[in-house]
C-alpha cells in the first residue's frame, strides 16, 4: 500500500479496461489521479469509482490526438495539483476491421497510428517538459503486438513504434540527467472492451464468444487470458520507486504469449 503516496498521475483512456484498472490501483496506492478519455461518461464513471472508495481523482475530457488539448490538460493538471509524477499513455484502439496491406488505405493506417503512436509522442513530450526538473515515470502501453506481428500493419506498426519511442526518450532523459524513467508495457490478450469488440466486429471464423476466448486462451501458455488488473499491477510497479533501476525497458505481461 501507499507505493505512490501523494504522487500525481495522469492516465489517458482511463474510462475503460486497462486504463480504468490502472487509475483505480494507482489511487488505492495513494496517487492523485487525473483521468482523461474521449468518452466523457466512461471517464466520469472511473472518477466516481475512485472517489466513492475514498480516493482522489479528477476527470477531464481529452482526445489524445489533439495537441492543443494536451497543452490544456497539462495546464489544468498543473493548476490543480502543482506537479506531474506519473504519466500512463494508455489510450488506444485495435484497428479491427482494417483490410490487409494490399488493400489498406493510407488514411486508415494513419487513423490507428495517430491514436496509438502520435498521441504517445505528444504525451511523452509534454510529460518530459513537466517532469525534467522534478523527475517522474512515463509508462507507455504498447502490446505483445509491438514485439511480434499478427495484428495487422497499422496496429503492429503503432505498438512497435511505441516500444522504440520509449527507449529513445529513456536514453535521452538519462543522458540529459533528468530523473525521468520511461518504460513500455506489453500486454498479451486482456479481456476488455477492445478485445470484445474484435469478436463483435469480425465474428472471427464463425466462432461463438466462448470459442473465440478459447482460441485466444490457447495462445497463452499460462492457460488463461489476462484481466485488466494484471496490467495495472505492472503499471503500479513502474510508477513506484520499486522499479527505480528500470528505464528504457519493456515489461512483458503476456501469460507466455511471446515465449512460444
Ligand atoms: N486488451 C488487450 O488485449 C490489449 C493488449 C495489448 C495492448 N493493449 C493496449 O492497452 C491499451 C488499453 O486498451 P484496453 O484493452 O483497455 O481498451 P479499451 O477499449 O477498454 O479502453 C481504451 C480506452 O481508450 C479510449 N480512447 C480511444 N481513443 C481515444 C482517443 N482518441 N483519445 C482519448 N481516449 C481514447 C477509449 O474511450 C477507452 O476508454 C490500448 O493502448 C491497447 O492497445 C490492450
């Protein structure tokens, strides 16, 4: 408990899945959490969950692809809390339903990379500026699909980009003497609305939902799919001083998906 006591955390995409679980766990561990999401109702629910259990949270609407909004969000956060200690760049989409490389349009590719990768560039840049004198931890949610292929060019490219953007900024921060750690997290399949939506959207090979879950489970040697809290625990570890010797690293939390 209290592993991030009095730290200020900003979590994007905090209205659902991994983002919501991370907000809740960070708050339970003592952080003041700034929750942002493009879905106002969802982010309000996350704030309500935290506040009703005695935690501290503020919710702000944000489209992470909008650079001007990033500046406004950072101003609101610094006005409210005076500092930023932890940024979790979590908001993302799966890109489900996009055609294969032969048929994909550049616009469809760029829609996914704007949300999954450009936003991480923007958030990381704003966080480095806010943290360079005081230090902090930046946590970028990539994927096993940032390490191996299999999810389509746009999603794989965006998540692979997050992985190396993270290492690049980690090296820069170390070289500059900023006390800022920058790490990526690589979840396997986690049963969240993002994955449920893959099933609903493409109805994978006429499988039932149970069959779809079973097919995904078989890819994880540990014998189950992940839950959002599995990833939130990794986020809390990277946010806390327990990981003080980690920067530029990739925390793989995947039930063995990439070990096969
Ligand atoms: N679920 C998985 O299996 C899995 C695996 C690996 C990586 N990830 C990554 O984890 C992150 C969270 O995924 P999740 O599974 O919790 O998904 P989710 O769909 O449950 O949550 C994603 C959240 O991001 C928000 N969002 C989407 N576009 C946004 C935008 N432009 N601006 C602000 N917010 C936006 C959504 O409203 C939603 O609340 C994503 O980056 C995803 O790629 C998920």
